[in-house]
């Protein structure tokens, strides 16, 4: 694969997207200015009805007294936490921190030498209050109890390993343990036990139709942490609720656990149940699945087998770390040697069902994140563009395809801003980045 050419194509796609979405960014800014004027007017009205100067002074005095009391309490909490930390076993420590993460709705937890455990909450990194700094011995002890024998040996040999960890019946965590600068670090991502519904995620309704297709390739794309695995889990759960079918997943590691409902679900973990995505996917073709989920389409072998499976009577779902439909198509094509790319474009034009690209953005109230999406369906017009290598024209087709269930990322952002779910500055920044 010519990395330089791929990078040049992606930069050209981003540049074209920025130019096409300029009107949307202008509308977003205008909406923001209008809301700011309304808020300023509201604040002025509130000031006109303000209490007396004496009442304001009394309020300030009460707030100062409260801060002093809170600071004193915090010092006591710090001492108590330090004592508790020293008395805990490694398992008790990690379970305690993970429980706090669940209670505070943190998406990620980072254990790094020299700082307290760090939470990522609604996109922001925050230390756990009152917990002392941890060293690499503390982290290594925790890492060892998180791993089974195979995973621990893999970590010692390769310097990294992936696994899943269950906090009782409360929550699951995707875990990556790795070495950096001769120390051990751990990154954990929270995976709720309950699989969320598509409606709760705010996903396009057309996904309910796509998941009932008998064959073809459907992709969910976005950067790490954009909710791809959750969207696919919700799609499979919807299918499990509504249709008798055989679902087979290949994951690294297994995240959401699917129970048998109307469907039967086999979940295989790369590294323990199968050696690689390619091996697992090749074997899947002999296991009579109707639906195959591939956790990540990482390489030539996996993508090639996935396309073949999608053409031969299987519904194949997968993910890529790309930011848009055009970038996804180009990434797939460029995995193949130049002399095969025309054939692959034709194959992809016939097998592809659609591409959902998504990003998670903080909500205005600061209490969560919401998905902004781009939805592409492989219509005749788009299939023709794929065959001809004119993926740069797909954005125009998305703009015109609303009645068919398609939309651009900019249209999704505009709706979120208009509904006051996402701050206009956040949306504008994403548009400036070209949707990435």
C-alpha cells in the first residue's frame, strides 16, 4: 500500500469536505450568536430583578464559609483514602477504582506511574480525588491479577496485551496493558453489562433495515472511542430480539456479552478462541453463520475474506478507523496491490450495503456524550462512483439522499446544535477538522 498516496487522498478529501461544509459552519455560528444574544438579554433581565447589595454580600460570605468547610473535609478524606489504599490488595484497589468509575460515569480509566488513577469523563481527564500517586509496582501487581496465564505470558513476551475484565455483574471493561519507558501502564474502557438500544443511541433508523439484510457488507467507522463497538452491539441485539438467525462474532477482546434470544450467538475472542481475525473469519465460513461481526478489518487478508463472505450469502459487519465514507472506501481499496484495485472497486460496489461514520461529542449540559453521524447507503449512483474511483463526489450524493436515509456529518451536527444538545463551538471545531 502506498502510504504517501493514501495520506494525500485523505487530505484532499478533508479539504473538499471543509469547502463543502462552509455554509453549514456559517449557519452553526449564526445560531450560536443568536442564542448568545438571547442569553445576554435573559441575564440582563435577571440583573434588573436582582436582590439588594446586602443580600449579595451575605451570599458571598456563606459561600466562603462553605469552601473553608469543604477544604477541611477534603484533607480528612485524603488521609483516609491513603490509609485505605495501603491496606488494600491489588484486586481490592482496582475493583474500588472501577466502582467509582461506574458511579461517576467515567468512560476510561488510566493507571500510569507517578500520578493518581485518571478518569476520562465526558471527554475530560480527571484524577480520582484523594487517591495517592501510584508506582509501576502497584500497576504491575494489578496487571497480573487482571490477566489469565496466557495473557500474562503474552504481556511479558510482547510488552502489551488486550483482555476483558468483569466487575461482578455490574460492568465489563476492555483492558490494554502495555510497557512504556520501562514502566507498566493500564488503560481500561467501561463496557456496560446492558446493551443499549439503537433508539437510545440516537442512531439512524435505517440501521434496523440494514441489520435484516441477508447478505452484504456494512461498516461502522470512526476514531478510537467513537462508540463503534456499542453501535454494532446494539444492531446485533436488535437482530437477536427480532429474527431467528445464527450470529458469529470475532472480537479482540469480547466486549458486550450477547445472550441467546431469538438468535443463537457464538462469540470468539482473538488470541484465546482463534489466532487472528483472518483465521477466525476463514473458519467462520465453515460454521454456518448468517451474520458475521469482525471487530476490526485490519489487513489485506481479513478485508479480502470479508468481501468474499459478503458476496456469498452472509451479512458481514465490521469497523475501520476512518472518518468518512469516502475515506473508508479509499482505505479498503488501497490495502490491495495496484493491479487488483479496479477489481476490488467493482467487488466493493456490489457487496457494500452502507457506511456509518460517527463521532461522540460532549453534551451542552456536561452530563454525557452524543453521537454525530454520517450515513451512506450504497445506492446505484454511489455504486457507480465507487466503480469509477470518484469517491470525492460521494459527499454530494449524501446531501441529496435524505429521502433515502442518507445524511452528511455537517447535517447531523447542525441538528444537534439546533436542538441545543451540542455546543456550537464544539460542532464548528469538528467541521473545521473535516469531520475527523
